[in-house]
């Protein structure tokens, strides 16, 4: 199975870091606000970054690491694969 760490954003560039085993489903859940959460409150529905992992423990560790970073470092990470912050979803 493949696991994903992902970063969502919105028009004001608020960031959310999450982990899932089904990226497509999870983005749909965020987009349609199926789950009441931080992402629905701030309309975070633009996928700006994701990374694949073969092991759930590695994905969770990466998610926790990224969540602990400064906003600046998260933005630099996003720019490594998505310099224009386009919606990848």
C-alpha cells in the first residue's frame, strides 16, 4: 500500500499538513467539506504538495516532522516540487 503526506492551502496560503492512504479520496473529502475540521473552516482545498511512502510509520513520521517546521520551511518544501503553488489535485 502507498501512503501520502500532503499539504493543502487556500487563496490566503494557509497551510495544512496531513497523511492518508488514499490521496484522491482525501482531497475530495476536504474539497466537499465532508469532515468538519480546520480544513473546512479555512476552505483548504488546494493540494500544493504530496510525497509518497511505502510504510505508514514513515509517512506519519514525515507528517509530524513537517508539522513541526516553521511556515517558511514548509513553503520552501512546497516550492521544491511546486514553485507556482498550482493545485496538484
